[in-house]
C-alpha cells in the first residue's frame, strides 16, 4: 500500500473557511434586502431550528457561487492536495441546496455533507456524522471557529483557516496542528459582508440617512434646508435599480422619516396602542415614498439633452405632489407633514400656496432637489467640464428667487394696519390626558377652567376660547357656560359633545359651540374629519376585535358640512382637532366675508413633544391658502394665532418660556371692514387645480412609459 492510499480524507468546512462569509447570513441579508417584511417569516422559521431556517432560506435565495469571497490561498492548497490524489469532502452546516452549487463551482469535492432541514450539521452533530462515516481520527478537518473545536477533537489533524490567534491556540490543544491559513483574518468580515449586502448594495443605508435628515427638516429641529436635498438622496439610494428594488429603497427612506417624525405617538398614555399605531401608520405612509422612487426609476435619467433632463425633474416633482394629494385623500386621508410644510418659516416663498396650496411648495422643493441630482450626474459623467452643473439648477433657482421676491412684494402690499381688532383670550389648561378620562375629576377641573377664565376677564375680551376636551360632560355644564357668558358679557367658542336622537340610532358628534354674550347658543359645528382609532374604528361591524386596539368603546359620527359662527362683532369658522391639516376642509370653511378660522385642539395626548409644533406648521398653510388669520387654542400648546401671510403671532409661553404650561393668551385679531376685505385667493376659489394637474401629468407619464415599454 502506497503513502497516498493511507492519507486520510480531508474534510473542509464552508462558512468562514472555504469562503470568507457565512451562507446563512448572506442569504438572510439578500432576502431582507429583497423584502424587509420577510423578517416575520424568518423569525417563525428560526423557532423551528437553524436547520429548518437554512432550508427555507435556500429555497428562496439563490446566490451565484462566482460572486462569493473565497479564501484563495487555501483554495490553492486544496487544489494541490486534490492533484496528489487526496479525497476531499465538503462538510457544512449550511443547507445542502446552498452548498451543492458551491461545490460544483469549485470542482474539488468528492462528496458534500450538509444540513438537511432536520439536523444542523455543526459542532457535535458534524463530528458524529464524520466519525460514523470515516471513523475516529481517520480524517483531517479544516475549520475556522469555536464551533469546530468539537470536530477537531475527533480529527487526526486540524487545518486552521481564517481564524483568530485564540482559535489557533485552542485547535492545537484539540489535536495535532496541520497547515494554517490565517493571514488577513478579520473578525468583522462576515458582519461587513452582511452590512454591505443589506444596507449598501440595497441603498437602504443612504435612504435611511435621507429619511432621518428629512425628519430634522420639520419641527422641532426645523432644519428646513435638508428638505431641499433629501429627495435627491433617496433617489440616489435607488440609483441603478428598477421596479421593486427602487420601491424598497424609497420605502426604507420613508419609513425612517415617519418613524422619526411621528415618535410622539409613543407618548400616548395607552398600553400597547402607541407602539402598534406608530409602526402601522409609519409603515402605511412610507408606501408613498416607495411609490415615488418606483415611479422615477421607470424614467431612467438621461444626459442626452438639457430639455429631456428638465422634463425628468419636472415630472418627478409632479409625481411627488400627486402622491401627497393621494395620501391626503385615501382612507379618509393623512395630510400630515407634506414636504412643503417644512418651509413654513420661509414666509415669502410660501405665499405661492395662495395659488397652488401647500402642494406648490412641495413641488418647488422636489424640483430643486432633482435638479441637484441632475447636476451631480452631469458632473460625474463629464468631469472635465467644470461648469456643466450650472445649466441644471439655473431654471429652478430663477423661479424660486422670483417667487420669493414676489412673496415679499405681496406681504408688503397687503400689510396694512387694520382699523379694528378683536380682543380674544385663549385659555390653555394643559390638562393631562389621563385626567380628561377621569369622570370623577370632571367637575373639579371644570371649576379650575372657569377660575382661570374669570381671572382673564380683566382683559375685557370680546371672545373667549377653550380648547378641545377642556369641557367635561356632567349635568348642568352648559348652563354654567351660559351663565359665565352672560355675567362677563363675552362670547365663548368651546368644544364638547353633541348628540342627535333618531328612532333607529343615536349619533354622537365631536362638536364646537358658539355661545353669545347673552348666553344663547348661536352655532354648533360637528367635526367632519375623525381620528381613526381615536374617534372611530374602521370596519368594526365586520372586525369587532379591532376594539381591543383602541381606548374608545364606540365611535363618533362625522359631520357633513362647515359652519360659520356669527358673533356680534366677528364671523369665524371652527376647525376641531387636526382638521386644520386638511386643505379641503379649511377651504370649505373659509366662506366669503369670514374674519378668521379658529382651531380648537387637544394635543395633550402627546406630552411635550414636536407634535404641537408640527401641527402649528401645518396650520400655517391653511392661513396662507385662504388669506385668513387662523386662531389656535390648544390644551397644552401651541396656542396663538397665525396671520393671513402665515406668520405665527402672539404664541403663548409661561414665565419660564414653556409653550406647554397652563395659562391664557390675549390676542388682538385684525378685523377688516366689509369694503376692505381682500378678495379670496385663487386657491380658495378653485381648490387643488395645481395638485390635480400634477396627478394628470403623472398619470399621462405612466401611460406613456407603459406604451414605450410594450413597444
């Protein structure tokens, strides 16, 4: 018998040894890159054991063996051993469906042993299988990790590959040490490979960064400049990707934005619901960001002509607006934090909202951002042309500057001191939400509200405002309000519950009331836009278990029309809770001859957070769109008023500078004589003409793209 005949079989591990990565983690990264929601399936598979997890991954993820990072020096040694006539076995904890293509690609292995969905061929399990097949100490084993110690203890010789010095020392204690291949070892190699696959190649890392930067463009940070670059960053994350991959990159950016921006939902004092609502709402609205990147990816960027690039930027901006309009309408709508809202402090520029609504500002921001993207693409494709980028941004820059100057002119032209003002006192009671739910405290907290209001009467106001949820329900409460109005000769606008009794059912409304100085109720408004899971439960007749996820036990009925409150010296239209974020609701409420809009809101659900300031930022655009002051009375901030040009005025702060404390704010609201009242804005007269034009452009672009692809 020759020496070659007695040389023991060489058994080679796959993960971390033959290749410098791990097939399970590579497959996990690729599956999650393709579908982040697969994490729920993965966790379910994992509960059934690693072998089953690997089998499921192998069935869903195919990895090209030629793209894997092999340990070249070790592979060269294997070829030498194979040429000497030695039998080589690949034995791996990876699933057989993963290992077999790699073995065929390398072409050195006589047999493959791998996990099969039932047994995870690792450590003791691998030693048992090799001992049964070849006998104890009748094989050499090449491995790299602590999991291989058990196998080395049963092997004749340890071949250590891509391992740390600690593993190398312990391998020598397990058995005789053979050749070693540990040069260039990095403990972070697998983590780096997974990170590269899951976050960098997918574009998720750039998209997530863009989403977080975009969140900082909104209150409280209000770093509005980030809004002008973040759409370009999100698009860069989807660069070179088509269809589903582009959608996922955009979705990742949108999800990061909404999770960061809506963090205040976690402050709601309800067990379980805040986390569920935060995740569910963020996951839903992020779909629109994914839809935008999917749309733009269908129209590949081309540097063939300036005109084609201009058309590309304008179409991308129109698509953004179209999706914002859809978000504000679909499933009762969630028009919170449209991109243009981030510019609420850039008062001259946002005057365009009087024509286009907030959508016009969103359009400008996205247009400029895509122009930056276009400029960057031109620089990289033409590095020798130093000034080529200028042509990409010159047109949007000119338009923005002209609109800014025009906005300044409009503000100066209409900033005329009014002949008459209305003295308004807004009470901010800062009642904790848990106290609002406590019926035993109703009379006490209402007495405190009356006491604070009575002290404010020394300012001799014409109108007193109480916020949403300030007035509790108990017998005689409305008589007390009427008596307060009469004794102080003041009109009161407040929020409370109303009911309509019908033979078949009783309808309950979240309402606003106007009580005149004579104590008579002169107007009732029923809130039209209800808060999902806060004021109504969708599909509850068919899915009654949904009640488990909300603190409410029954739903309110939405109102069906706007109402004007006509006082002795003013006319105002009420908006309750978050109705002032809906452009259409505020527009319908802004009847001709109206003096101002008034928003009664709670916002105490969310502690002392950015929610109150985000709410205020949205309100700014309702004032500009309709060229009307908007007076806000909130439970714990932000109480004050916004003038017709969108400038926040007379914001309540206590002596310590807090906007969330208990107190009152005296405001002087300008009233114009009937003959001096400005004509209604284009937006008020015609509505979302600009927004629907963007919808039409987007739809036509999609149809055109589809026909071109079919050809």
